[in-house]
C-alpha cells in the first residue's frame, strides 16, 4: 500500500512537470520558469533523480541566458548519471518507460549531450560543443526510428553543419532578429537542439 502511494506521488510530480512544460511550449517562458523553480524546490537538490533530470532538461529551455541554460542542462546530466549508477529499481525503470517512452535511462543521453553541445556552441566554446556532440552521436543508436529519435538525429546534423561552418576557432553566430538568447537557433532560425519529450 505504501509502495502504491509512493508511486502515485511520483507520477503526480511527473504530471505536474508535464503541465509546466506545456505552458513553456505555449510560449509563457517566464511563468514556466517560476513554476519550474517552485517544483525544483519541492523536489530538492537530492530528490528523485528522474524528477530532477526531467525538470532540469525542460528548465534549460526556459532560460534567456545561455549560461543559465548550460547550468540547467548540466543538472539534467548529473541527475541522469544518478539514474544510471546502478541505484534504480524496477519501479523507477517502469516510470522511465511510461513517462519517457524509453525502455532505459541511456535513451536520455543523446538529447542531453546534444543540449549541452548547443549550449557550449552558443557560448562560443566550440571544443566543448564538439566533444558533447561526439557523445550525442556515439549514443544516438539507442533511440528508436520515431519522430523523437529522428528529431534528435536531425538536431545533431544541424549542429554539426553549424560547427563545420564556424571552423575550428568556433564562435557563436549573431542571433537573428527577434531571437531570444539561449534558444539554440541556427543562422536561419531553425532549432539546433533536441526536441524535448513530453513527460
């Protein structure tokens, strides 16, 4: 009985994160940031790693400052690492499968690494961007042949093209008119980062 209550509470948190993500995707970035911060406080720095990973991955997209976006993506990666350190149980794996449409935590990594690569590229740190892009490319095989997997692979290709155009010296391109800083957009306004799966 206690186990079922614990799982219900965990599922409720994923639902709440998903509701804020819908607000973010609807364009209300400021409101989403505030609500994500409230949920982050509720979860806690040492709270459920699945919750932290999911929330931080979305929270990164709500940032206006590329440095803040990087910080949140690093939190998401850290939480994913906590999920893969051997401490997950069958209930956590079931929640991951249900909420992330993935059978394993390792399916988080291509998107997480791509997000970090975009962050570093936007900050003009091309070597770090290329390093994380290689990690994304090395882990992309775990993704399915579906819209999400295709989106991540396309994001990798777009960022590779962008970095190739910039050359070895790197340097983020100037934002296009109307572009919000930290959104990971390419020169033509296209999204460079991965699509976020809905929780």
